[in-house]
C-alpha cells in the first residue's frame, strides 16, 4: 500500500524544506495579521521549486508529478494553512498552458515567476486594435501581492461557455488591500484586482479549463481537477496539525476540579481515534485517486470519466472530512480553543475556507452520483 509521504529531496532537500516549515510555523501570526504571506517566504517557495514544479524541463522546470506537489502543499499547510494556500498556486502552468506556445516560450524564460488569477466575476470586453480592452474588478486573487503576472476572467465572445483569462503584468492591475477581510485563510492575501482600460493581446488570453498547448503528460491532467486538489489538500495539513495540537497540549492542562487529565478521559481517546481514522481514510482516497490517474497518463492513455470523477469526489470528500476532524479537536479542547490567538482557533477558521469553494461544492456530489447511474454530469465537472 502506498504511504504517500513527502520526498523532501525533490524540494531543495530535507534541511532547506524543514527550515521553510519552521519559519512558516514561527510566523503564521504575522501572516494573519498583515493579511498576506511575507515576501521573503514567497521567495523561499520559489527557491525550493514550488512555482516551477510543473514547468517543462526544457524551460528550466522540474516536471514534478501531481502527487509529489500535493504532498509538498500538505506539509506547508500543516505549518500554516494560508502559506499552503499561496504555495498551491505553483500549479499555474496547468492554467497558463492554454496560451499559445510562442507566449509560453516568453513567459517561461523565468520558470520561477509567479502567476495569480482572479476569474470572477467574468467581465465582457471590447475588441480594440491590439487585442481586448479589459476593465473591472475581480475577487479572490490569492497571492497576488508578489506575483509577476495576474489573470482576470473575461468573456470575449458568446461562443465559449467557459470563462477566458486575460494575462497581464502585475503592475497593470491595482491591488485593493482593503478588500480582504475574512475569518479563514486570512494570510493568503486574496485581494481584489482592479484593472482600468488595459489592452491585452489575444496571444495572452486562454480559456480556463480548455485545451492545453504544451506536450507532455502533465498537460493531459485535467486543469480544474488539479485546481481543486491543490486547495483541498491544505485541509489535510490543517487537520493533522489540529490533532497534533490537542495531543501536544494534553499533558500541560490540568483540571481545576481534579478531573482526569484530558489525555486520560475515555471520550477524548475515543473521539481522537475516530478523527484520526477519518483523516487517514479521506487522505488515502484522495491520494489514491490522483496516483491512479497519473499512472494512466504515464502509460500513454487518456483519462476516462470515472477516473476524473473519483478525483473530484475524493477532493470534496477530503475537505468535509477534514473540517469534521478539526471540529472534533476544537470541541475537545474546551474554552481555550475559543481564543483568537489559540492555534486550534486558527485551524478551525482555516479548514472551513475550502468547504466554501465552488470547486468543492455539493454539486460535485451530485455529479458523481449522476455518473453512478450512467447519467451525464453537469458541464465543467469533467
């Protein structure tokens, strides 16, 4: 049975990766307070290869597998959920891969460059000389503060039901830092982007979820599926650290009434064991489905609908199970967990953010269930 453990040698080596994790753990309050991951930490993400993970080797990339990338994001999220969320956008080559090859050759001259996207709301654009005239406001541009390029959702015509993304230099968009006030993943810096009359060439526009240009098996891996997976796996990291927090704090807490230590209480032992089992089972389903899909592609075959559906189902399942695990840890910890500066309080807030994301909504269960009965899922699921 696969254990799905992180191979740190693929990410700068164990010493460098462990230094990153410790730095993130020590500074997570800083990230939450300032509402974004600090620039020097983002540079560490770059140095360890998180943003070039899926860039083709001929452009200086590493061509990592999705499973290896997901394991790295899970480990970072275990140190801090927001840091994992921002690092997860190293998956951007699966988006940018929709651009013409000539544009990618230009962009990937710097394979460690960072891309941040804000798709919604999708705005109509005007066709002008040189491309499309883009203007409007877009929400949820996670990690945009230190990105080199940003993408915003546009609708250049009525022919394609999927949104298109217009790519521009970060300096061409304004970041509204007053727009980010949330209770979960607060350090992710998912600010609004405001664009005022920027002309974006057609060569820098791609269809989100459309056909990808570069060769290679990674660019056959479904874009929206990977986009959902990299966000969902942050839940696994947060859930594991929530359980660890309860265990580590148990011996230090004594009851004022003389009741048994929390670690000696039968109901705590039972509930923690159940929570651990839930997390392990959901995590295994998640990684098994991703590994199985990657194996199919490695064999030179195309992914079948069932394989894609299992990835989508396991992704939604993971975020809900992890939220339940953290709720258990939170409840078992009593009033101490209610303080904002208590780490379990942060875990509680962070783990519920992925459950709100459209990629992991209830509709994914509907689509998976429809396929069980031989019916077609709704558009965008596969």
